[in-house]
């Protein structure tokens, strides 16, 4: 480890090289905002797998702004969610908001998600550091890059090296979009940390028609993948319907993202990222 005074020695780019080119991980994650039923998650899993997805996302514990809105089906849904993913060769991504939820679902999940509202939940981050499954850490909706990386550092400090950062948009002055997707976060964070960075164009925009273009923008900026809300009947989705795309669109989007990644990787030979880091 470097002796410099970085505030986040484990997450720092000075600690480890950022994998690039074909060594860089690629996360093509899709699925519903909420797991709604066994039938729903099985049919979505099939579509995500057919589109070339790597992971199936779905919330069983939903962090809703209003306590009167659907809060998710709870831990019992994780069993058939996990079966649906496995039957289709996908890994399971699901959110936990506290230690009790972590205990309830961790055996059924491949990747644990920390949502934007819990990026500052330090007891949760510490608990996720003690277990050994990868964690998708979403950026707090008003978090600076430094706060974001320091939150990841909490997990790394527990000995869990598998943290994936997720840019999911920040609050802005314009309510036309749900959030302002900060695509700059991808190259900016890439210069600061070796951790993989994915982008959530669904929560980042809140608008179905913006999901594909912003997924492409994220990939062009050098992201390690995306997490997209998709449903077989998006208009009927119980949560986040307005930003949920049809699973029928996924294959086209994933193929585009892979092509964009190819273009970006070809460019690696021209401008090395190391040169950029020296001036960052
Ligand atoms: C989600 O992924 O379903 C979610 C609630 O995301 P965020 O925490 O980014 O709002
Ligand atoms: Mn959602």
C-alpha cells in the first residue's frame, strides 16, 4: 500500500491498478424494481438471460419514500427469486437496509445492494464488510465523490474486497428528471479508485425513454456495466413503472453496450489512462 495521505487507502487508485480492457469486469444487470410474484420473476429471469444479462436484480425489501406505499414482499420472496435466477444462469442482486434483513436473505443472494438512502448507514456498511459477498454500493443522492469512496472504504476495511460503486443520479434543481445522472462520476471516480463502477440509468433519470441513451453514455464514459429496471409488463410494474423498460428491449441495449465497450477498449492503446491520472 502507498504511504501517501489518501483518505481512503484501500479504495485508492494508489493501492491497486484499475483493471482495464478485457480484464475489466462487465456487469449487465437487469430485472424488476420489486419482486412481485413467483410467476413474474421467473418470466423476467428468462428474458434477462436470453438478452445476455449477467445478473437478475429485484427488491424484496423496498425503501419507499412513503410508508403507505408497497414495501416489498419481504424475505419469503427471496427463495423463489433465487431459484428463478439460478434456473436461468443468472446471479441474484438484492437490497438490504439493515442487519436483520442482511441475515434474512444473505444465503440466497450473490450480490448485496446498498441503496442510495443507506450509503451513510455505517453499521450496515461495517456488517457488509464482515461478510464475503460482493456489494453494490449506490451513491447517496447528495454524496460527494469523497463521501462515496469513504463509504466503500468502510466495507473494504472489514476485509471484503468486492465493492462495486454505482452512480444512480443526484438531486438537482430540475424535477423533469427524477435525478441528474452524473456520468462524469465514471471517469472522475476511475481516476481516484480501483473499484469497478456501474451506472443505474433507471433511477438516474426516472424516465423510460432516457434509459437506453444514458446506459450508452455510461458505457462510453468507461463504466463497468449497468443496472437497469426491466419488466415483462412495465406499465403494470408495482414500483417505478415510469422508468421501467420492457425486457424485450434488453438484448438490443446489451449488444450496444458491448459494442461501445469494444470501441472504448480499442481506444486504450491510443491514450493510456495512466497518463491522465498523473494530471488528475
Ligand atoms: C433500487 O435499485 O431499487 C433502488 C431503490 O435504488 P436507489 O437506492 O438508487 O434509489
Ligand atoms: Mn426502483
